[in-house]
C-alpha cells in the first residue's frame, strides 16, 4: 500500500513545489510594470515600445514650465500616494504617454484588460465602494469632445477632478497647487492632431530624458521659491532612475552610476526639505554629470532589459 502511495505523495509534493516556484517567479517579474500587464498581452512588446506622446507645447515661458511640471508629476508614483505609490503606479501607468492602456490589468482592480476600478477600496478608504465597478481607461489624447471633464482653464473642473482623483481615489496627500495646475495643463496640452503615427522603441535615453526634464523643472520651481513643487519634481526624477535601474540589474557598473546619481538627488531633496542653501547647486551638479551617466547607460543598453531579446529571455 505504502509503496503505491509514495509516488503519489512525491508527485503532489513536486507539483506543489513547482507551483510555489512558479508563483515566486510570477510574483517577481523582471520589470514591475509587467505585474499590471494583462497576461494575454505581448508583455515584451508592451515593455519595450511606447505609443508616443501627443503633446502640443505652449509658446510662453510660464505655460511651458507648468506643462513640464505636469509631465513629470504624471510620471511619478509618489503623486498618487498610498497603496498606488507603494505599488509603483503613476498616472502614466494607466494613461501611457498620456493616452490609454489597453493592456492594463491589475489583480483585483481591473475587469478585462484596459479597465480599472478607480473607486476600489484597494487604493483608498475615501471613495472605496464595495462594488466591482471597472471602467475603460480613457485615452486622454483622444478627441476632447469624447472626454467627460471640461478642460477650459476658466472652469477649473480639470484641477478639481485631478485633486479628487489623487486625494480621494488614491488616498494621496493634496499635491502643491503648482503641481495640480501642471497636471491639468499637461492633460489640456494633449491633442490627437499631435499624435505620432507609429509607436517607438523605449530607450534608456528616453527614460533619462524624463529624469532630466524633471530635474530642470525642479530647478525652475526652486527659483520661484516653490520648495514643495521642487520636491515632487525631484521625486519624479528619482522614480525615472528607478525605472532605469530595473533594466540594468545584471550590469553592475551602470547600476553603480545610477545609484550615485540617485544619491545626489536624495541629497538635493534633503537640502530643499530642510531649506538648506545648496539645493539648487546640487541639482546643477547633477545636470553637469548627467552626460557621463548617459554615455555609461548607452554603452550597456544592448545588454540591458531595454533590448527586447534580452527581456524575452528574462521573462521566460
Ligand atoms: C489605475 C488606473 C488609473 C490611474 C493610475 C489614473 N487614471 Fe485617470 N482614469 C482612469 C479611469 C478608469 C478613468 C475613467 C473613470 C470613469 O469613467 O469614471 C480615468 C479618467 C481620467 C480623466 C477624465 C477623462 C475624461 O473623460 O474627461 C482624467 C483627466 C484622468 N483620468 C487623469 C489622470 C491623472 C492626471 C492621473 C494621475 C494623477 C490618473 N488619471 C491616474 C484610470 C486611471
């Protein structure tokens, strides 16, 4: 009897073990964003190509700064706060490049791919309802007539909607006024007529550009004596460095350079937070050293998870 049962026990144990290993593997995909990408999707394609931004740049200086602040805040998980920030979700996760995300699927939060329940308890005790109420993620770069929230700057509707989204739906801290205005200006500046015709490969340079632009916006906010907005910008730049770091885990020299760059930004944010005098100088020295970081990342890019072939092998 025993002799017959043993193999079964072994098989069951082996199956459980494999299951556990598979679960462990699926619990830690090489890129965090893969966790909220539909399993039916081509994950490698989704992680290595971007739809492209449909952005119209305003000509006057103030408008340009507001848009840059909004653009960086849109890409920073810290703006959402709460569980969403801890999970690493930003506006850009659902509205990729300011558009939609037909492959978004978050366990317990989405219906089908491309849907999200933004009133879910998962993210906020304020608006959480117990209903499973996923809605399609709208394309913010689609025709304005198809969008529900009025976008005229005079009405202030978009600002109110975004504040409600952050504070109530995602349980974040109310962002500084300049950041809310920036997010609204960014959404307003999205225009279907400005959409690129094709998607494009995501490069390390693109992600570093996000960090650069956030640091530049931080310096300008600091020059306006708006420390709180500068801190949001520095947080956005650091999260871009985090997205780079994930792609270079197997490349220690690049990782070291990224961690050094991040340490400098951390120093800058501490200086800004404590009102120290050298916040602006630290940001300037980060900018001065950025070309070296860029060259370093470029050298390793072919072996990083930016390369679709390398990423394919890593997700197997
Ligand atoms: C978890 C996914 C998710 C995240 C993160 C997210 N959104 Fe959305 N967003 C949605 C969904 C779903 C809707 C549609 C809600 C509805 O129909 O009630 C929406 C609606 C909107 C709208 C209204 C569009 C209209 O029809 O006028 C705006 C503007 C918007 N989001 C901006 C943002 C900004 C800015 C952020 C970051 C602060 C953000 N979203 C973060 C999923 C998301």
